[in-house]
C-alpha cells in the first residue's frame, strides 16, 4: 500500500482494518494514558515526541557509532518464501558475528543488506554515545510524563533496509517502539487471538532452545495459508494496523501480537524500550506471559547441553558468545 501523505492521521488501512488510535503527546496526561491504555492493555500511537529533532540517518549514525561492533541477523533473501514450520531459528535465535557499524552501513547503501535481508536488531544503546544524546533524553522525558518510569532494560536500536519484516510475535513486557528514520508498518492482534494465530508449541524449546520460540506465530498475517491455518480467518476481525512516522511512538502492551515491516526502499531506523507491566494484575493473569515462562523453563536442558559442548570446543569463546546472543 502506498502512503499518499506524510500525515499518518490521513493514512487508511487496507481491507477496512481498524486503525490503532493516535494521540498528540501534548494532549495526554499520565492519568488519562493509564486509565485508557495501560490499565486495559490497549495499544496507542503517541505523536509529536521529537519535534525539531534531526532524524537518525546513516551519516548521523556513522558519526555516532564509527567502527563500534554490533551483531547482525542474516535472514537470507528466501526466508519469507518458506513455510515457517520448516524454520530452524527465529527472532533473536537468528544470530551472527558482530561487525563494525561502518561496514554494515556500506551494506545498506550498496543494497547488499536488502538483497540478503541483513538486519541490525535489538542492539542495546547502553554503551554508545547515543545513550546520553539529546534525542533519547527527550524521548525518555516525554515517556516519563506518561508514566513510563519503570523500565525493564535499555533502549535498543533496530536498523535495516526497507522491505525487512520482523515476523508476528508478542513480548513478555510492555513496549514502546519509537520511529526515528523512515516509516514502519505495524500489524497487531490482541492476546485473545493467540490460539487463532497458531504460535509455535512450548515443546519446541526442548529441542531448539531459544532458536525457535513459542511466542512467535507460524502464520504469515499478510499472506496467510487458510487451508493450513483456518482459524486465522477469525483473528482477522481483530486485526489493527498503523504506519509509524519519525517522531512517533507505538505503545505495545505485553501479549499483543505484532509484525513490523520497514516501508520503502531506503534505510529505516527505530528504537524500542521494554517496561514493567503495570498494573501488576495485567501481568499475573496472563496466559501469554505464562507461555513464555514455560517455554523458557523448557530450554534449560538444551542450553546446559550446548554450554557443555561449547566448553570442550576449540572455539570455546565464540560458541559461548553465540549461545548468549540467542538468549
């Protein structure tokens, strides 16, 4: 779908899909956001978070990162043509050795990153110059005014070529996805539709560890195989979507399924941060969160065996680092 206007409030979703509600940050208060979104676990787009700030383009990021190394996920150009049930890894389970940022930037500029779907995902900004930069400080301050003050980790950067897809999954914690360059399309489904989205079974962790994850869907939501996954048709009634422009943030409550697609031809960049689920009752009475905990517990034998093998390997350090990156 082509975006006809840079004003996201005029962008209409396809097939009469529901829009995620949008609110200018200056119209929200901590109390109103809590009552209408946090308490009930309802997504929302917050606009106007970074008015007057420069976008994070490749030149700017090269200045900030230089040759600092980041792990890259090499998905491969044919990955999304395959039946997900045949995948051997997914999400953070797609690991790769770290590379200097300047080298990755060159891959993005040359088109190599797009051709082979090479993505820089969930890289912490904790020990980078951007940690104390003006943009992140402004984002943190604006989110704090809405009650986001109990983080569950640092800001992470997600950067790659247009066309890349982070496939349908949900997170254990509440999340905020903040767009900083380019546009991202986000498709969402509520936790109530978990069964209709055909998640990988908890048992996959017994023989794949964290390489496969039970909080990922086996369905391609934009191109579903309804013969194989007939119940997905019922989930479509609950589908929501939005297009995130630079300076906008999407609140994704814990347990909400989401697929994120980088729109266009150029580089697309965003940051995210996870937060404690509040009120606590929303965390305690959640089958989605329990599935994650059960899946994580099921990985223990696999991870222990992998660590023992790594300790006796000639490439001990590299093997251990690879295991840790997949956690």
